C-alpha cells in the first residue's frame, strides 16, 4: 500500500532527481516513510448499520491518511472478501437446499400423518369421555339403588317392629296361638298415667287392676295404629297385619265393655268415667253408649 510523501520547503520540483540519486537522501526518505501514519482497516461493523449510506460514509473518511486510489483498492478487496464469504456460505449450505426442497415436497404426507394421528387421538379422547359418562351413569344408578335399599331396610325394620308389637299385644290379650302373656307381671306393672286416687272409692280391687291392665293395652294399641299410619297403607305386609290389628281393637272393646258393665253394676262412678275415656281413645264411643244404655 502506498503512502503520502512529504517534501521539505527548500526542495524544488527540478532538484528532485538529484536528491533521488543521492544515497544520503534515500536513507532519510525511508525513515520518513516508516514514521508516516498508516490507515487502519475499515471496520466491518461500519457496513452493517441499518442506516448505512455510501456517500455519507465516504465523506466521513476525509481524515484518513490514504489516497483515493488506495481507498478504492481497499473497498475492492473488501467486496471480493464478501463475495468469497457469500460463495462459501452458499456452497456450505447447498446440500441442505435440495433436502429442504424434498422435505417441502413430502410435507403434505407428513401433515396428513399428523392429521391422522390427531384424529386417532380425538377418537381415543371421545372413547374415554364416553366411558366416563357410562361409569358416572352406572355410579348414579348404584347410588340410587343404594338409597332405595336403605329405604326398604328402614321400612322393613318398621314393619318388623310393628309385627312384634301386634304379636306382643295379642299375647297379652290372649288372642294369639299359644300361652297368653301375664299382663300383671312386673314388666308391665308401671305407672301409665292412670290416677289411682280416682279409684280409691272403688270397693273392688280386682276391677282397679283390670282397669290398669286395659289402660296399658289401649296405649299399646294406639301406638300400633300410629305406627301403621306412618307406613304406606298399600304395603302388602301391612295389608296382612290389618285384620290382626282390627281383631286387637275388637278384643279390647269387648274387655272394656265387660269392665264397664262391672263398674256400672258396682255403682263405681270413678271407674265408669275412666273406662268411658278409654272407649273414647279407641274411637268406641258408640260401644260405650250401648253398654251404658243397657246398664
């Protein structure tokens, strides 16, 4: 690369050859050329700016210690270097270009494969959803059946308890098959709300015990009827118990009638009042009136 040559003020253009042929002058000239500032290489980043303008860039190079011809040579070398780099880049990636074209040509098949895979996945998801819905329906059905079974169990317990109460009262009344229960046992000898003071004027102690026993039987019968009312009257088991329950009422009414007849015959007004109240509890007012009329 050439550099600027600076001449001394006392040197003229005509005397230049004489100084050129002189050895002493040649030695001084070499020293001067070594001390001249050489221009630095144009940085690559200057050409990479988005707002790069050639005229503006060249005008900014006025302070470079370089001739115009050297600048042109430098730019040509830079252009040749860029061309070689571009060729190397193209050659390096040339093998990938055909494969890229092949990939693009086969892209339709790959997209179709992805679409088929997605459709298969969608069918699997729908199958899982359908299975979940079926399982939820089965679970709901099982829960409803469980609730129904619980209701049936509760109803069955109520029916068994009702049947036990009916059987127990039948035993106490002596209407059931087998030996009648002793209604005067300690198990039933409790205060059922009958005021014994109302019977203190009765001269017949047997009648008083009989009235207490009838009062307990009336209470048991009313509990049976209320429990039966809480159960559906259309239930087959309750329909089979209905004749037995009606038989209990008839038996109690007969016992009350006999006791009322005895109280009237004995002139025991207190016992008569208690017995008529028991008739009213059972809904047997007409039976009590009939006994009172005949008495």
